[in-house]
C-alpha cells in the first residue's frame, strides 16, 4: 500500500507514551524556560518527588553550565535506560497524535505530534530546505546540547513547528473527527500549564492529513501564494525549539559520518519528534520584543541612525518607522525604501554595528511599559518595535533567510510545550 506521507518531511512516528504513573507529575515544561528562576525548577522538583517523571529525562538549561553537568547527563541517560527496561512506556507504532492544549487563559491550541525528516531541515540562513529556522541559530549553543543528546536512548520533544495554513486544512479538521479516534491522555498540567488531551489518528484521518499537507507543499501553489517566480517550497517554520532541532540535526550528521549512505534512511537519529501547529491557530499571538540600549548618548546614536540610511528622516512617514524614547523625549525616525521585510530587520544590524564601534549594551525587553520605563532613564534609549503580523513570518523567512534574533515572542513561558511523548533515537 502506498505511503501517503512518502513525499513529505512530516510523518507518523513510533511514539512512546508513559503509563502507570501520574501524568501531571510526569509532564514538565520545556527545558529552556525559567532559566533565571531556579525557584521554579525547585518547586517542580518538590512537586514531582520520587514519582516517575520526564523531569528525570531532561536537563534544564540552567544546569548546562553547572559543575556537575557530566554527572547529570549520565544520570539522565541511565534513567532513560531504566525506564525502558521497566516497561515504563506504551509503544504506539507508526502513529500521529492529535493534541488539544487548553492554555492557562482558557484558549485552545491544537497540534499534531509526529516526526520530521532531518534531511529536509536546515538552520542555515537562506536554505532552500522544506523546514527552516525562523531566527539565526547561535552555534555556540549547540555543543552543550549535543553532549546531552549524543548518547541518549530517547528523545522528548519540545519543538513546535508552524505551518502557514490560513484556510485551516491540516489540523483543524481533526477536531470533528476525534470522536472516532482512540483517546490517549487527558489531564491537568502543573504550574499554570493548563490542560492537555490527545487522540491517536485513525488511518482515514492520517490519510486526509497527508493529502492536506501535500496540497500545502505543492510547488505551484506555494509560489503563487508568496509571489515567487521560482524557489524551493518552505513547508514548515520552527516556532519553538530551534536549537533543540539543530542539535538533533548535528547528532544525525555525526552518525551519518560513521554510517554507509545506503543505511542512512534506517538511522533512528535521522528523524525528530515534533508538534506541528498552525500559524493561524487562534491561541498563537506574536508579541514584540523591544530594544533598550544602555550606556549610550541618545542624540548621537539617533543622528548616526538617520545618517546610515538614504533618505531617513525624523518623524513618521512611509517606510519603516522606528519609534524611540529616552530621558530627553520621544519621537520616530522613518527609513524609506527599506531592504528588509521588517522594521527590526532594519534596526538590528545598525544597533549591532553601533554598539561594537561606540560601546554600550543592548537588552531585549518584553512589554511596552517596561521598555518605556527603562528608556527614560539617563544614558538609555529604547526602541519600541511593532508586533509582527502572522502573515509576515513565512514571507520574511523566504525573502530574508531568517528573522533578526529576538523578533517576537510566541506566548508565555507556562504556555510552552510540556514534555510528554518520547521516541527511541538509538
């Protein structure tokens, strides 16, 4: 029988689900959250206690630079092996899971758990891969994560991929079909995580999903959608967990180097478990991340900014409007005929160059009020950036390669993906 996912970078996976345990204690938030709040992870530690938990199968990023990191990694790997030996997991061969996550504020986020082919993912800017990074990958962040993953028998994903599906053809139709699917889990998440429920797709639902994804991946429809004369299809953008997916890619590339090419397709490490979410899901909101500069002379910087772009002028006009505030007042500089898709793409390279040449420091601030308060302090200058529209994400990555770092925030920390499913990678 023909595999309907054969031509797609996303497909069913051999998924492992925990069994015979308290799922609320099992499921913990993505390891890259609350890195500056050790008290959060201490609360989680106390809540979980000795119970089986994904907390024992991950390493919070706040521990990556710790003095005992090698011992911590060994303990994680040993616990994975022990959980497998104890039969802690229920296997779901060649499966997709439809997920409904009720967030802390009551909004519903729909997702689909499966695996992606890392041969079709690339985090390099300007890549023609079907799966692309949205922001620049910081290469120095990959080796510590490789150390965690390289000898691990399991992966637990917090990667969230985005599909640009405004007509809601891929995931949303599953809502009406879940009554005919096998229920898998339904429980409350800890620490304001909300509630999560999941169903295993039946064969017919999986086939319809594959057909909808294939329609999104059609080259002619893709080029018409984004006004392109040519170019490879970008089917998915990485919304959360880009460095985790980049780590999976690096580990796979290392295994490829030691494996004959005719065996690459059989390597479990070639694939990575992810959750696919529609960019146009009503629960997803993009919030701007503002720039605040410390230890600068605002007037000199603003003068240099206006001089850096032909035709740039004080006041609001047509083009990229860069609004600012400092101790002496507030205003805007307009850059006409910008070459970047987004205002932050115009501003960020200038700020990087200016700070390198003249000193000062840039910080990335969530919230208008906080940015304004900091900007008004002597020696500081805040740029208040507009929120990026969802419809700008894919065109910007397609045309500019990647977004400037810290372009947007996608939800609060407690709304991020919680660890639940696992998959063997060795």
